[in-house]
């Protein structure tokens, strides 16, 4: 764990934030839900420096949120797949999105979750 403050770590919210509370980590998780799997896909989507992306992906794998799987013929190419633990973060991200749409003014269109099969919002 990253945070060493014992009192904070007794709080479930603090423990959660220790794993996913960093800005880039949450955006990587968001992009994984959007279908990003490969290093270059995350980098292109986020515009993140390679060293930061490497550290964040490693931390998310160590936390059990993403699983690192080799792909292709090269042993140096990997995909990062949400684990069941990572997939359980879906309602957290949706709640954050809904809260932001409701409480933070933006010039951007409001994001909405749409069921792909039924087209319902």
C-alpha cells in the first residue's frame, strides 16, 4: 500500500483511495471500461507520459484492478484487462460522472451512460 498513515487506513474510503484515488489511475480505469487494453491506446487517449503510464499500470496490476496479459508473438507486448475487482468499480465511476454532470458546470455536453442493446439512457 502506498499510504502509511495507520489511522487513515482504518477507513474504507482511505483504503480505496490508496489504490485508485490518483488522477491518472481513475482515468486509466475509465478508459479500460471504454475498451482500451494496450499501452499505446491508453497513452493516445490520455496524452500521458510513458513513465507515468508505466507506473500507474503497474500499480493497478499490483492492486488487482487490471490483469496484464501478453498478446501477439512478442513477449514484450501486453494488454491490460479489468479484473472482476476492477469491473466492480463501474458504479463508482458512473456515480462520479453523474455527480459531475449535476454539480460542476462545463461547456462540454453532458455525458450519459447508454445501454448498447436497448439504447436506453
